[in-house]
C-alpha cells in the first residue's frame, strides 16, 4: 500500500509541474501571437509607405518630362528664330 501512495504522490507532483509548464507555455504563445500581430501591422504600414513613395516618384517623373519637353520645344524654336535672323 505504501508503494501506491508514493506513486500517486509522484504522479500528483508531475501533474502539477506539467500544468504549470502548460500555463507558462500558454503565456509565451500569447506573447508570440501579440508580437506577430504587431509585426504584421508594421509590415502593412511599410508597404503602404512604399506604395505612396512609388506614386510620388511617378508624378515627379511625369512633371519632369513635361518640363523637359517645354524646354526642348522653346530651345528648338529659339534656334529656328536665330537661324532665320542670321539669314536675313
């Protein structure tokens, strides 16, 4: 009989240790889950920032192209005017 009691006491101690271990693991898993959610939000924000940056760059390139076209046109017309004035 004494042997069964020690086995049951050992089983109880192992059960207590196991339940405390499970509680600790559950807390760790919750912390990991929260951390992953924060990282997902940050990645989403960074992705949005990059998309906005790409849009701004494309607008600047478009405006630069228009300005370069205007300058090229004015330069071309100026060259034609100066050639005509030199011929006369």
